C-alpha cells in the first residue's frame, strides 16, 4: 500500500518558489521603508538623515523647513 502525501513534488517546488518571491519582495519593502527616512544633500547629492544641520559628506550647512 503506497503512502499518500498531502503535497506532491510539484507543489513543493511551487511553495519554495512562492516563499522565495515573497521573501525577496518583503526585503525590498523593508529596505524602501528604511531609505524613505533619508534625504539628498542639495550640494553633494549624497543620502543624509532628515533634520541634520550639517551634511556629513561635504560639510554644507542645511536648513529644514
């Protein structure tokens, strides 16, 4: 008597691919959330934290409105 499994090999592959895709999309989503808090320096165009008074890259004095 052969044992039946709830998932066949095609379903296992599909589940693995789906899990990988969801993981990659989730990773990009988290990265975009973290990068969303950064601004570009108007002088050197490097990423800086919003609200800093001086650009750590070029030393430009910044004013935030």
